[in-house]
């Protein structure tokens, strides 16, 4: 009976070295991405008078508002009296656009990768943000050139070698985004 020459090769020190190395590679290859959480907060419209009884716009112009109007609904809030603010946060992710380079796992059920992007990140840096994400714009440094938006396609999935140190997430491009 032969003994395994690799027995004991994968030590805790080797695993820590691997985690530290991959963490730095991911952080080094990451770009700043803007995550959109959707409308999570509503503010009073600064353009019209709010009617607290009807809980909507009184459809009367608020003196000093940005878009004067004479009759009809307020052009800023459409008569709602409130304007939704889309909450965002910038995080660092490493996007992988080429499906042949994707890390296996959450992509096993993807048959047509057109419009899909996989991101990898350090779990402790991004997981709580990604769980709340609705949409994302990759690489905010090129916003003025191109700004496609992507919606979350699969929940963030923890992964790693013997630990859940990293996070994989799939995104699908939004048409007209």
C-alpha cells in the first residue's frame, strides 16, 4: 500500500497564504462600482405645496421652487407631493466580462451568457451591500463615456478555499440601461 506524497501539504498556513494572495489580487483588479438600492427614501417636493390632509401635493406652486407652473399637476412630482431618492453606494468589485473566465459555481445554469457579467469581491468588504443591491454601474471612472446598468441576476454567493472569504455575484444588463 503506497502512501500519499501530498498528505499534509495543505496546511493552515498554506490556506492563509492562499486567502491573503487572492484577496490582494481581487482588490488590485477591482474597479469602483456604483450600487443602486432603488428608492428607499421620499422627500417633500421643493416645487409645490404639500397637502398633509390628502397626503399629496396641493398642486400649488411653492414660491422659489425650481419649475414654476400655473395649473395642473406639479411637473416635478406629478402631484404626489414627494420625490423618491434612489440610494447608492460605491464599492470595489472585480468584474469578469468574458464568460470563459467565469469562476464555476453560480454560473452552472447559465446557457446564454449574453449581457451577463460575473463579479468577484472580498466578502467582508461587499456582502452586506450586494445583498441589498438592485442595480449596478461598473467602473464609475468611465461614466462620461458609457454607463450601462445591470440588475442583480443571482444572489451573492460566498466562496473560497476552505472558507467563505470571497463573494461571486451575477449581473444582467438592463435593456436601455
